[in-house]
C-alpha cells in the first residue's frame, strides 16, 4: 500500500529533499523572482499550493492504492536530468524549470509505480503552470492578440461615434495616441485565468465535457474583458486626454478586468452546474 511504501522509503525521501534543494535552488529562486516581478506570472505563487491541495484531496484514494515500483521510472529520471543539463548548457530557463516537474513525476513512477502516478498525474501536470513561458513564445502569442484586441476595440469605438484610426496596435485619436501593449493584449490575464480555470474546473465539476468548456472559455473571456478595458481607456483618452487613462486608472483597470473575468468564469461554472445533459 502507498502508506506503507512511504514509511519504507522515508529515509530516501528525507535524503532526496536536500538533493533537490541543492540542484534546483538557483533555478527555483529565479522562477520565484519572475513570479514576484513579472505580473504575467504572479499566479505562480498559487500553483504549488493548489497542487498540494489536490494531492491532499486525493489522500484517501492514495492510501488504498497498490504500490508497484517500476524501473522505467529510472530512465525517466535520467531523461529529466539530461533535460536539466541541456537547459543549463544552453542557458534555457524554461527547460531547466520544466525538468523539475518531470523529475518529480519520474520519481513517483520509480518508487511507487504507474498506478500511483496516474492518480497523481493531474496535480503533477498542474505544476507546469508555475513555469514562465520562453519570451520568444510569449511574444509570438502576444503580438497577434494585441492586433486582435486593437482591431475590435477600434470597431467598437467607431460604433460609439468616436473618431479613431488604427495602425497595427496603435490607436490614434484626434488629440492623442494610445498603444495596445502586452498588458492589454489579454495574454497576461489569459495565462493566470487558464491556470485558475483548470483548478476551478477540477474542483467544481466531475464531467470532463464541463471541465473542458470552462477551461476553453478562459480564452474568449480574457480577450473580451481586455477589449473592454481598451474601449474604456479609449473613451477616457478621447474626452479627458491620455493622462486620464494612465497611472492609477491603468493599474486599477488591470485588476478590475481580471476580477470581471473571474466572475464570468464562475458564472459559467454555475450555469453548467444546472445543465444535467453534459
């Protein structure tokens, strides 16, 4: 049983912790610094806590599972360490950070077997949300989103009777010019919203279809709410000047938009709860 296996391997586990700390200290501390300094990844602080809570929720199930250590986990451990070395050699932080999640999963397979691994797969996979994307990937996603938000925001502003032109992600008013930056593209809130949507879907629904709907809905919700932010900013800039749309309002608008996105996500979850056919 899993509980007996934990007891039998307690000294190995105690020895493993300082090894992991020694190996990944600089990597994890750099990742925590990104969570603290980059608003795109501030949700990273919550991810390990949510993952740990998921494991606690599964504890009654884990205690009854049969443990069958599997040597294929040893190959997976080696593969994870190779990934770490390759990332270190290429100074590629994403690879090094991901290797930690893969290593933890590999150790579970090695010591406890595939049955326990399958039970812990979701909490382990959820840890990937704490790893910041490579900037080349982030920029590739942010640019088309900025164009999309700028395009439909300008259409909405024109329908409201506001004189405005668009050049790429630049919105031009008669008196001022606004830029749809990365923060307004929707990607910043999208990354946090998807992570929280996955956790919310897992805790609130048992239907796989409903879970998928909630997670996928995070994309349009993030885009639409940030589009609303740009429209409101544009209206303020048109009537009161660019200064009225900057500073405190800009920061407050970001928090408000994310709060609205979360409310919409919870409302969708509540509606799906009433649907019995999915």
